[in-house]
C-alpha cells in the first residue's frame, strides 16, 4: 500500500462537448484560451476539458456556451485531465468510460433541435416525450402459477 | 435551485439540461471527484477502498454482493440528497456486469421509494422526439422549487 497524494485538490474539471455545424473544438479552444486567466484548458477531439477554481471554470463555461447555446454541452468530470489512472497515454489503449458519451453524441442533434425549438413553443403546450412502454409485464404471481402448473 | 438525481448518473445530456435550466445535477462525477481529491492510500483506478462496501450497507443488505454495496456508497448519498430525479429507461450502455445491473435496479427502486418528483423518459431517437424530450425536461424542472414557474 502506498500513500496517495491527490493533485489539483479543490479544483473542478468540466467537459465541454461541441457538436455544431458552425464551430469546431479548436475554435472553442482558441476562445477559451483568450479568457482562461490561468485555468487549465485541454483541447480534445470532441471539445475541451477545463480545470480550475469552480467560479472561474463556471465563468468560462458560461462564456463558451453563449457562443452556440444549442450545440455546446457541458458536464462534470471526476478526474483532472492527464490523470495516469485514466489517461490512455498510460493505459496503452482506449480508455474506459467514453461509451456513454459516444452513445449520447449520436443522439445529441435531436436534443439540439429541441433546444432550438424551445423559445417558439407555447408554455401551455403539453409535451409528449418518448416514454417507457406501459405494456404490463409478467407479474410474479402469474409466474408462480405457471411454475406450479408445470410441477404438478 | 433543486438537486436533481440523474439516471444514468453519467449522462451528458441530462447533466447539461439540468444545469442549463438552473438546477444542480447530481452526477457520478461529483462522488468520484470527492474520492480522487481526498488523500489516503492508493487504490486505483477510482480510489474505491474496502471502506466503501461497508458504507454501502446503509442502502443494501449485508448479503448483497460487495460490488453493489460499493457502488451504492457512491450513489446512495446522492439519492438521499435528491429533491427530484430524471430517469432515462433505455440507456443500454449503462448495463454492465451483474453488479451494475443490480445496482441500477436498486437505484431506481430507492428513487421511487423516496417519493420525490420523478420524470421517466426514453432517449429521443429522432428530431420530433428531441423537441418533446427537451420540452418535457424544461417543464419538469420549471415546476421544481427554484424553477422558472
């Protein structure tokens, strides 16, 4: 067992994903560097990772989101960028954890469409979102009866 | 501003929409960050230590596998803090080993048992569904305390 000393304590890291026909991750990175004031910015193939003091990171995130609000998406990240336990430079292959992002990025254009149409929607319109099927499933009592009928 | 539990807890779409509409998303990253930034003994990759399954006993019985209890030590405190929840039911990527599958069932059960407002959805597979999906989330979040309505 070795002692663990965390790096970047007291900081937050946020992912910024861009899926826009008008903006690339490098455009976003240039804008982020202009306003970063010492906050760590890492450009990636999907957007950016921003690490620093929470207030400064939120300020940068809000400024960047304003550039293309319907096509820039933000979420928290637990690890700082380049962490040897997560970074694929150390792991020698694709790192785990991007499957969810990959799946959601395929659908994100639908969410962008929803965000774009939101201002023109009347507040009294009741939304009908895709909901789980209400078809009844086999209940336990019925299953028990089936089992008993087979046993007898 | 309400604390909104997300399922899947790593969802980018939910995390973004909840924060965008003025509430606090409770996602797995916050719990991981807390562990990553706490000094102690090296326990890669997620700094999950043998203490976690013990903490998980608050939400899962002792005969439940330690994998479930360890995961519940991450998600349990967020479920307890949550004031509302948004659940996406067809998140196939969140299915993993038996630990994950049983944890997912337990998370949904505990959320429903909390008796807090819950929005049940599925991922939008086309643009029309996307429009309704976003509108439903906005409407749900506006109805919570600290929302726009």
